[in-house]
C-alpha cells in the first residue's frame, strides 16, 4: 500500500511515519519542512506546498493523509488569513484532487477543538459543534469540506484528536502536558492556567495507533471519530504530571495555579472510534510523562525555538515579508 502523508514532517507525522514503514507501507511525505526533517531516510520526500500538487501527482497512492496546516491557536491568530487558507482550503483542495486521482481513502487530522466551550457534558460526534475562535472554526471548515467528498468508492475519515502529548522526533513543547513537563524540569514548577477546564488528552502513541486503525479499517467505512486517551481537567493533569515527575525522579515540584478564562472546555466520548475502528487507547497522563522522561536526553535543550510552533512561524512570516517583491513573485 502506498500512502502520502501531507504535513508528515510535523510533530504527529514524525512519530507516525516510522510506524507505517515498520508495518510495511510505502510512505511519501509532502511538506514544507517548517520544522526541519526528522524522518527516516527511506521516506520519499515531496518538498512542496500542497496547493502545488495536482491530481496526477496523487495517482500512485492508495491513501492520502492530511496532517498539515497551522496547528495551534497562536499561529492561527498570528496569521488569520493563512489559518483559513491552510486549515480550511488546503485539506479541501487535497481531498478534491485525491478523489479525482482515484485514491481510495483520505484521512483528515481534525481536532476536538471544534467543540468550543461546553458545559461539562460528554460530547459524541453527533452533538452540535460551535467554535468561536479562528483555529477551531478553520478545523471545522476543513472537516466539513472533506466529508462532502465521501462516497461508495472514496472513504473519508476525520479523526477529531484531543491534545496530543509525548515525545516525537519533531518535538513540541507548546502542548499541555509537554509544556507542564518542560517547566517542571526547567524551573521546578508546574503551571496551571485554569484547573477547572476539561480537555481530552491523547498520547502520541495512541494518536499513531488511531491513524493506523483508520488506514487499516474496512474500505467502506467513512466518518468522523473522536480520539483521546482520556478526559481530564487541567488541574488533574497538573497533579498527575507533578506526582509522576516527583515519583520517577525523586524531585520536589511547586504548583502555580491561575484562573485564566479559556475559550475551550470539552470532554469527548470515544465510543464510536472503539466500536467502528477498534481504537482502544493504552496510555495515560502518567505514561505520557514517563515517555517524556525516557526521551529527555533527546530534547532537553528546552529553549530551542524549533520546539515552539509560534516562534518558527513568526520567523518564517517575518522572512517572507522582508523579501523583495521580485523574490516573492519569482520574477
Ligand atoms: N498536535 C495536536 O495536539 C493536535 C491536536 C488535534 C489536531 N491536530 C492536527 O493534526 C495535524 C498535525 O499536527 P502536528 O502537531 O503534527 O502539527 P505540526 O505543526 O507539528 O506539523 C504541521 C506540518 O505541516 C507542514 N505544512 C503546513 N502547511 C503546509 C502546506 N501548505 N504544504 C505543505 N506542508 C505544510 C509543516 O511544515 C509541518 O511540518 C494538524 O492538522 C493539526 O491541526 C493536532
């Protein structure tokens, strides 16, 4: 089976692609490599913007995965126009040309952020979604667009992922547990922005398995699936991070609790992913922290700007805006 992973050089893709190779898949990655290339050497590289791909470029693939775009709120707010182009238009365009190229399945990296602010109820995929901020709205637009293309010959699966955490060769320290872990190790403190807020947490290993289950599901399956390892309040996540680090490393950590208003608050049911995709998470906040401890020697240069999406993105945007017009247009 040949698979194209668009945005496959990012945090999730850099953990997923080696596992796909291990399972015998032939994998290419199409990416702009904003965060460098941390992929195994045997991966085919397509160093292009997704909008430069044509249907003829996709004819050789059985499945196409979309893991690209602006992957957090700070990036979306820094460039709202690129947010809507890369998160809403790009997945729709790639799905359109994949279907024209007779690709059999398209898998879209959606997000539980589409649920916006809910009042402590468990949300399944049939509940109404209502995001009121650019990232969540753009992820929902992308999801709605790609689902329109599903038919009997073209499967479309959207995975609404919880906040992913754990070690990846393309590391991020701007994701809830990873950030708490970094400040615990660097400053001896676990910071909590709002202990009452609910979040579905997804270990990177469970995220990788969710994609594998989607790739290997019966060809007739299409649909939207919540995927998470567990639902927790941010306050509970902080306690679990703190206790695990203290137990594993024998250190003492302080706790800093604030009560900052948040636009996101949701917990999700993963029953559909269990029943239809056979997705069963095997990880917990504690096992995510142990995974981070085990991999710490590979990423303890905590202030490396590459670990923070917004820093890399701001730099890229400044570089583009400083280039002379002729260089931008290619004249
Ligand atoms: N990380 C999470 O917690 C999380 C949670 C829910 C959903 N998601 C979604 O999952 C996907 C992957 O997340 P991630 O954390 O791996 O993101 P990431 O920011 O680490 O990686 C995104 C990759 O996409 C590439 N890219 C972006 N726009 C492109 C374009 N137009 N053409 C080619 N390449 C492009 C970038 O170079 C980068 O390598 C994203 O769509 C994100 O919105 C992530």
